[in-house]
C-alpha cells in the first residue's frame, strides 16, 4: 500500500456515514477514486452500548455487524490500488475486529497486510470509580452504577497517527471522534504538529465535511422541486482532495450519482454544530466561523479558513445505561372518517390502560400523518388525510408491563372502532446515554498489530 513521504495532496474517501450504510459506494471509491485513504465512520453513541452488550454474550464479537461484509467487498480492490483503510468498526471490540479482518484477508489470499487495533476508549472502570456528575442532568454517576452498560471516551487522532507511522495498512478503532478518523491520516501524511491548532482546526473542517459520507454529496440535502439531486439510488460518496495547508476540495467519482455544490457543503458544515466558533474535539477546539466555501467547477468545491485553539484538558465520555422498557402498538385506519376513528381508538386505549392499571412513567398518543411530529396546533390548519396510523408508546420499568401497551392496541382489531388493520406491537429495552468529562490523563489509548492466529481474549 501507499508509502508516500510528503505528498502535495492526499485523497481521502468516505466509505460509510453510519453502521448500516451502503457498501457499493465504498467499493466504487476504492476502485475509481485514486485514493490514498478510505475511512469508514460507522459508530454512534448507542451503537457502542449495543456492541458492549453483544460482547458480553460472546467475547469474540462486539464489533460492527457489517465489518466482514464491508471488508470482503473492499479489501481486494483496496490492496490492489494501495488504499489504506481507517475505521471505527471496532466498536466495543477493536482487537477482535482486527483479528477477524486479518483472518478474512488470509482467506482472500491477501498477504503482508499490517492490521492495527486502537484500544483505550473503554473507560468503564474509571467512570464507575469516579465522583463525576452527568453533564446533561447533573446527577451523580454513582446513582446509576447498577444500570451502567458502557463508558467510552472520544479518542483523538494520536493513536491512529502512531499506527500509520508504524506502517499500518488497516487501522480499526473503537470510539474515536468522527473528524479524527480523517484528521489522523492528514497529520501522518503531512507531518503536522499536534499543537498546530489552526491547521488542526481546518483538518477538523475536512473531517466534518466527509464523516457523514453521502450527506455532502446530496443525500440529506435532496428535496424534490426545491433542491433536486440526480440519481440518488446510485449516490456516490465524497472524496476530499487535501493540500498540505489543510485546504480541501470536496468532490466525487465523476459518473456517480449525487451532487457536490456550495449548498451541500454548507449544509453539512453546520450539521450537528452547536457553536461554530467552539467545536470541541479531542485534538483541537475548532473554529468554523471564518470558513469559506467556493464552487470551483461542477462537483468540485473548495473549503478553506478553518481555525482552532488549544484542545481542552478533558475528553467527553458517553455513558450508556439501562433506562427501562418501551412498549408500542400501531394500527391503521383508512377511508372516510379515518381521523375520527383513529382519535376514538386513542381514547379507547387511553381508558383501557387506566382501567387495567398499566404502570407507565411516560405515555404518547400519536396520529402518524396528523400530529405525531408537530402536534395538534399545526395539524388544525391542514385538511384531514384519507389514511392515518395510530401509535401508542409508553415507558415502563419492566418488559412485561411495557408489553401490555401494544397488547391493548392489538385488541382494537375486534373491539372497535371499525376498519382497523396492520397492527404491529413491540417491546424494547431502553439504552439511554449521558456524558461526563474525564481528565485526559485518565485515558490511555494504544495501538497494537494483530495476526490472523491471535486470540481475542
């Protein structure tokens, strides 16, 4: 794979924007994108907690469920084209993910690959022994001890940079800040200092633009008749052409669907950003307020002007904990009077839950298509639909009690009102997430190379 010294330009492709994302656009990038690096960003906060639960049942699992499918599809072409791979598909078990990837490479006849696992984000033991309070609620973490499932710190670029410097072809991590997956190869390739705050601020701009994959090529942007985007079924994922000063041109494979414009880039730039002047990341506090976005040519947009100041002394830690169960039932009504029958159905279920004494801490009664998103006030200004779906959902302390909610919706089939159909009911455990700030010195990220014959334990 590529071993360039000080390149004039680095091409990074975004191979995924979330755990269940499409696979073929990543293969297209590896095949036709002339990439140096391909980054798969696949980890959300609850994804880690779910993966931790999976690992408890089987110590050899806990990594992204699509790891094997993605790697099987992309590894042969990536190796052929000397594309290095970085991903947080390690989730709750980066070492196991790296070993599985090594074994898969062996099965595919791909020899000589150096595969690294980055660990250290799992700080559950540290958090459980701490005197910390949750940032969101102010509650003592200690009050949640018996319900906490996982605690994962947002690592920065450093351990990935170290793995790349040691020759890694593939780096698999757990919880790493999304932009850091992209800044790490740039720091490695260009030799940037880890205290070059303005450059790291611009690098964070690059990572933020690319981290959600198809969003910046028009996927999340599309709105028919207002913001039209061609060929969304064949949406191409983005490529960042990054220069040594951190400036980037966002583009895509020419024949791929989608569109890269000034508008798609501006929307993604502001996505999930609370304060554009202080975007707190593990590597830097980035400042997006002076960013400039210029469309140079069709599907080629140059972004410059990101800045930054010194990083903070703490790291964000996502703490997931069990928070009861949600029971839900849905049923549809159609034809004349559908909304009135649906409202009657809600009244019936509301009364039935009271009569039978279902013990809930929260309840919602929605008419999907009428008031489920925006409430009754806005719904009153629009004509009534010809079809509507009833949804009743509630939170309970245990699964048995939660299941009674969906059961009451199901009884509407034969107990009225008329014409109900398509009932569904579910009961699911709630994994809630809050965050704490942990001093950096209490988090110790490391990387290690693995072999196909290594054990996961």
